[in-house]
C-alpha cells in the first residue's frame, strides 16, 4: 500500500491560530449540541404524541397517527431541505430567519429536522410502552379519583418510560448519527469537518479514522449514561427487571 501516513497532520496549522484538530473538536461540539437539542425536542413532542396515540378519543389518536405516518415516511434528507429552504418562505417570520447568520440558520434547520423526525419514532416507543402495561393500572388510577391526565402523569408514564429505556437508547444514538445529514446544508458538524480536513490535507485515512473514533466516543458515552439510567429505574417483574 503506497500511502504516506501522517498522524501529525492534526497538529499542523490550519488557519492562523487553529489546527486541524481544532476543526475536529469544533465539529464534535456541533454534533453533540445539535444532537442533544434535537433529542430534547424529540422526547417532548414524542411523549405528547405517544400519549395522544393511546387516548380513547379517535380524533386525538388520529392526529398523532397522521404525524407519525408523515414524518416517518418522508426521507430525512427531504425533510431537512424543507426545513432549510421551504419553511423560511412559508413562515410569517421567515425574513428574520433568513437574516440570521448562516451557522444559526443551518443549526436551527438541522435541530428542528432531527427533532421532529425522531419524535415520530419516540411516539411509537411511548405508545408501545403504555400499551404494554396491564389495563388494570389505568382503571386503578381512575378508580382512585385521578383524572385521565393525572392517570397518565402519575401512573402510566412513569412505568412506561422505565420499560422503553432500551429502545429509547437506540433512538438517542441514531440522532447523533443522523446529524451527519446536516452537512448537506453546510453545517460543519463532525462528518463535514472530516471531509473538509481531507480537502485541505489529502490525508483521508487519518481524518476518517479520527472521525470514526469520535463517533464511537459519543455512542459509548450515550450507552453508559442510558445503561446507568436503566439500572436506576429498573422495575422488578418487567423488562430488564430483576
């Protein structure tokens, strides 16, 4: 293999006061920030939709089901382009968005796209968690005098979240991996910084090995955190319980 390995390229000067390693760290920070922001959106919207999917009212359930079918069946890249190119033209405050600096526009579009896309998947996880509980739990809450919202808040959701920690972990991991599509609208996240490093240094193997390792660090951290949460919230007699 006629290739000149040069691991010192990361410490070479990139643009005055920055090295190429600084570029990768900047991309890592952007990936983590957009991923965490999108996860908060996905968890909130997905939880609300998951509850709506299990409500006895067919109209409420139908609205949530429609959301899931739309966002789950349109490719993520198409949704990203809609958020970035189309939504600023349709929203009444679209001019304010278009006057933001490019990074803010790209970050906002990527965050909202990943958040709303993943919310459809979280919705189904929450719905399955609630539906896996015995019906007697809902009836017991209502019999105790709780309203239906209170029954969800104090009885059903605390148990459902404990059951769905493993599948939620997969969605949490996916949101960081899916963030790479934001590079198509110019957001310099981790994958984009890796490609930019290759363009400037012509050292593709070093660049993408480093990017791969950083993604593994993100995933390993998420796995450890979620495994800790799963252990702390485990309920005996249910999935993962002792």
